[in-house]
């Protein structure tokens, strides 16, 4: 692995159209929203959505005074901004391995359908730890390597990899499935404690999806979630951070109270419609999205 982890760059991909819209994933979408609604606090100050993409589930976070959408894809964020606008939302194009936020700036974070793109999980978890305040909630979804289908394929000798071993499996370049114990080890090593595990998406089969309405599938899923068996294709972890309390940054909506230079960690000032860090690096704002992927020349 090189020093800089590789990034799965969605750029201007057609993820929204090719994966979600009209693609028969209403059940997965409904179940994820339902789980988020159950796990999220009733109100909050500032939530960070890591790998927000085009904002598919961002409206589930409306109980927070401010929602910050972070993604490496400028285009996905521009689409999200067109949908949600600027009131209560901030859009940040940046690498999750190098977040441009002050420490303890958030009281909650979510990362749904994103960790499977990270080859260096501890590095990302440490970034999340740094930007969350003490007692923050962190809801993490991951694709489960030890799922029922993988276990059956393993027994039948179809899979080349073993679903019971802890190491991540990269089934397509920069697409990893994780063993539940591996993920738990990574988050607890960084200071998070587990409040709840919710195994989801049990009925993700074409046969079921064709035969049954989404609401029925979602009800069935809810019942299966109660088993707590971690052999479903997707798992949500409800985590809480415990770290020495630090004064959180100001509560104003001024982005300068929240953002910092991702390279030097220094505060930023406005300079000709861009942001300037102390060592002279300048960061662009493109159509209302703060762009921290590369400094301006
Ligand atoms: C499968 S999409 C999920 C989007 C959204 N969370 C959802 O569930 O609809 C994964 C997202 O992670 C983003 N991503 C991947 N690697 C990233 C990185 N290093 N930093 C920031 N975002 C990243 C991609 O740009 C993409 O939008």
C-alpha cells in the first residue's frame, strides 16, 4: 500500500441513475432510512455525512441544525446542493483521509455505503475521531463479508475467499467487504464504543423483490433485524465516542468557524472568493461547494 491511500473517485459518475433511480432498490433504500430514523438522536447541532454522494439519504438528518455533506466528488455534491440548497447545509469536496474540519466540530456523523471504498480503514476512523466531539454519535454502515450467501458459497466451494477470516476482501478494485469483528476492532481501537448492532437488508433477493411490495419487505427486515445475527449483507453500527472533552468550535453558521486547511490544519481566511490558509495555500469554492481536493495554482 502506498503512503497515500487510493481514492475511489466517483467524479461525474452516473451512480444515481445507474444504481438507484428505477433500479429496483426501493427496499434497500427504505430499510436504510428506517434504521437511521431509529438510531439517530432526536435533535442535534451539527452532523457530518461522510461520502454523502448525491444526497440520497441526507433528508433523514433534518433534526440537525446544520448538515455538512462531505464527498470526494464535486459533481455529486453539486447535484445534492441543487436539491437541498444552502439553508442548513454545507457542501465540502474533500478526501475523507484528510478532512478539512476543526477538531471536535461535530456532534454526530454517519457513513453509509462508503467504508467499502477505503483500503486504510484505521486512517479514516482516526479522522472521524478527530472531528467529532466527546459523546458524539457515529452511525456506520458496512458491507458484511460474513453474510449468509457468502457462507453458503464457501461451503459449496464457489468462493475463493473465506468469509470467516477477519481480513477485508477486495472483490473489485477499491470495493471491500468487511468481517463484523474486524470493523468493531477498528472502531473500538479508536475510542468508539458500541451501543447497538443492526443487521439489515436480509431480503435482498430479486425473487422476493419481484414478489412482495417494499413495505412488506421492510416489515420483514425489521423483524429479522431483531435477531441480532450478523450474517446479513449489510450491518449498521450505532457507536458513541468517548474522548477528553474539548471546547467545540463556535456555533455560528460562518464556514470559517468550522473549516480548516486540510494540509496544514491552520485556520482559513477569505481571499478573492477563495479560502486562504496561513502558508499561502488557496482553496476554491465552486458553485457553492468548498473544494479541498487540490489547492489552486
Ligand atoms: C456508494 S456511494 C454512497 C453515497 C451515499 N452515502 C449513499 O448511500 O447513497 C460512495 C460515496 O463515497 C465517496 N467516496 C469514496 N471515497 C472517498 C474519499 N476518499 N473521500 C470522500 N468521499 C469518498 C464517493 O465519491 C461516493 O459518493
